[in-house]
C-alpha cells in the first residue's frame, strides 16, 4: 500500500456517501477520483489528516461506497 502526504494546500472534498468512519472514529475510508474520466480509488486517512494511504489503483476496479467490516 502506497502511503503519501497530500501536497501543501491540499483540500479533499467528498460527499457523505463516499466516506466511512472506522468504529473508533480515528480513520476514514473514502472514494476519490484524481483524474476526470478515470475510475475512482479507495483511500484511508487518519482523523488528523496524516497517513493518507491509497488502497486501490484505478486500473484494478471502480470501488463504490466504502464500508468497514468488524475486526
């Protein structure tokens, strides 16, 4: 899993249907389309904005609304 930091001044805008809080409210899974016309990708980020991790590659699949599964 590739972990990256958002660029300076980065602001992510997603709709509520595209995100899901983890049960401890410390992480958010969300769907984001980086390039118009490409497939969506699934990401996870910590509540404080650190630890942005891209979980899919737009060539893999086109994820829908994320849902956390019980551990």
